């Protein structure tokens, strides 16, 4: 099947769909839904797969702990230890609280061997809220271009909670972005994605089951 044929099929799936090879390199995307989601979240530069096709899916997973969990999900499906992986996660925008389900499914070739992976991200819920600048990542890039010395604010890639106060390490408390602002948290920070202890425990348990 030609890449164009694959992309037509991916466009017919719900949510954001893309295919990787067995090494995790992104080889095809469903452009229509991909582009719509990218434009709605300040990612216009990624439209049509620019800067994505030919790259490892793991290079877009922020934070070494989160990347390790995704690799373990990927390897479990690739090896046949799990028929598929389903990961509940968040992908907020400045004005939306958004919950996603990411599914990783093996793609078998004509001889039954796994030849790639289908990633599908489906929106489970969206909730409109007042704008939260922490999720305006285009604005964050502009801030960083002139202020490399900003304090680091850890954000969980799964639940989107942040560690308060900014710059704290293990002694900081993981709280919602809304509560962060209510407690006087600043917008001028550098976001460092990772995984909070609760989400790490939940995902590690799911991998072991």
C-alpha cells in the first residue's frame, strides 16, 4: 500500500493517528486531523508532518521518566507481551482542559509479523476554562528566547499538575495549574515536563499487570 493510501486510512480514524516502524520512527500521519489539532494548539509549524515524519516518536515525549514508560509500553506491544497499550493522559491548551486516550496497536504484515505500530490519540473530554498561560507553549518559547535564567517549573506529562513552588525539587507539592495561580505562582517560568509520583506509580503498576 502506498503512503498516500495509508494516510487516507489514518484520516478515517477518530482523533490523531500516525504509524511508526518497529524502531519507533514516524512513517505516516493522518494529515487532516493532525493539522486541525496542530493549528488549534499553536503547532502550525508541525502541519503536514513537518519536523515529525522520519523522526522517532520518543523524541517528542518530554521528560526521561515519561519517555522510558512509553518505550516500555511500545516494547511490550512489539514483543507480543501485550496485545495493545492504552494510556490515559492530558493535553491541555490555554483555554481547554483536555483528557486523551493514547492507544498503541501492532500492525501485522502479510506473514503475520509485526511491521509497525499504530498510535491513536482520542479526545475523551474537553472543558472550557479561563486562559492559563502555562499551557501557551508558543508564548513560553518567546519568553525563553530572551530569559534563559527563568525558574524551572516541573509539569507532569500525564495529569498536567505542576510542582509548587517553581524551582522546587523533591520537597515541592504537586498541584493543579489553577491552584498554582491561586497560590501566587508566576507565569514567567521554564516548563520542564516529567511525571508526578502518583502518575508514575499508576503507570508502572499498569505495565506490570
